[in-house]
């Protein structure tokens, strides 16, 4: 085994496709940025004041916030049960989505979280159900295995204390599209007046074999939650998790299928980073020997007779994230398109300064 110590000098970028969306740059580095594409480059001198916030571990200077607050009829926040401390009780939420309850390897519902985990929240609380295995999703949806009926009963029982149930089954196999719809129908019949919401991936066009057909799902679900994020992911090229232009394409497609009031539009609070080189890999002897010489390694260690060494290497990290400025721009864009319900994945990841710029349409977020 080899231990590789990497000292990383990070160049941090934010690409924004709307005015005032800042690009934060490490002022110690000379960073080459491609021209055009709505790009703005800011230096520390452009934002001379460091801003403190109760939730900040360090001051943040790069926000530029002005104009009016943005209002939505519904403001959802996802709260993960093992991160309850991340919930900012001052956040102006109308709905909490408690995440969540999974299905075990035998097709049985695992122990569901209790509503009292959100004690003190006066809005609506929804139980989020997931199934994080493609094969398990198939077995519980296909009626020939005899699991679907019990799963429906268990989900209805688990959600009895909640104001609604959300299905976030992201691994439905292509051949189970109709089975998935029937699963949703059975749930909705038993839920009655309680809202059933269903998460769907972001789409910019339709295709015939899509198991997440917005229109078909909307014939059953009260609302369809579009997960409008992961434009770029951990193994893709670096880029925004949800760039404004990409989000506009999602919206244009979605509104061509259903009216805006049928949707909840999902917004990411998280970012991602990429490194320009990977040093973690398997090595053969001549490669390890070459690395020792190239990095002028002067010390070899052995443990139980097996050699290893350490060296330092430079790498550039590109980190894309959202701050209050970019979140506000995205929220305003969705509002201008007519969406009245917005959801944020997930609570605890956000720039908390954003909460001062969004509010419910009603004067109170209490449950009606």
C-alpha cells in the first residue's frame, strides 16, 4: 500500500449565466477563464466587506443581493433524518419532506421515521419513500412477486401521521413503467385526500420508453417534483449542478407537457468539486519506482516488510456551488415562468443568507 499526500491548491470557480452571478476566484492564483457565455469575474476588491452570518463558519463576501423578495405558494425543504440539526427553524418553509424510508433486500419497508422528529414545525410534513436498488425496485413493482400489495399497505401505515407521501423511486427499470404507475394508483386510492407527490428526473425532451413520463404520472399524482439538478456530476466535466440555461430548457419542456401549478420545481443547495488529476490508482513496480525518482523520494518505509513512501503533488480543484445570489436568481427565474411550488435539496447545505430573500405567499406557513 502507498500513502500519497496531496497538497491541493484550489482554484474556485463559479460560472453564472445570469447577471450578477459572481465568479469567486482565489486571488493568489492566475486563472484562465474562457470568454463569453455570460461570465463575470470578480476580485476581492469588488466586494471589500466580509459578511458574517450566524450559520457561517467563515465570512463570505461574494453575494450581491437586491430587489424584492421572491414569493411562492409552497416552499419545500428536504430534511434528512440523520441530519436533523441542519434544520434552520427560521427558514420560511411551508412544507418539510422528511427523508426517508427505504425498502430492504427482501422487499419489505424498513422502519419509517416518525412525524415527531419535526416537532415544532407548523407547516405540512411529508414522508419521502425511496428504493435505492434497481433490482429491488423491480421485485416490489412487478406483481408476479407478490410484494407490491404489502408495500402499499406498509407505506400507507407509515404515512398515517404525515400530511402527505412522496415517492422518490429513481431506479425504476424500463420494463416496469406500467407497474410503477399501478403502484402509484394503488397508493393514491388508499391515501384519499392526502397529497401524493412523485419525484421525476429533469428532462429537456421526451422519449418513448421513459418510465418517468410526466403526463402519465400526473394523472395519478397530485404534483410532480422535478429534480432539476445534476446537470454535471462527480465523473462528468466540471460545471454547474444546475446552470440557468439548462434549467430554462427543463422548464420549457415541462411547461409543454403540464401547467406550472402541477409541478414542484427542485433546486439544489449543494455543489461539486473536480480535480484535474487523479493520483489514487493501482501501481506496478516499475511505475512506483519511476514515481519515486520523478519526485525525488529520499525515504522508504516498510511495514511487515512491505515498502511504501510518501510524496507531495500539486493539483488544481474546480469547485462549483450556489450562494444566495445564484439561488435567488434561479428562484426568480422559476417564479417568472409561473411556478408556485419550489423545493430545496437539502436543508443544511444552503447559504443561509438566501432565506431572507424568499417567503410564502401567505403571511404564515402554518398548515391550513
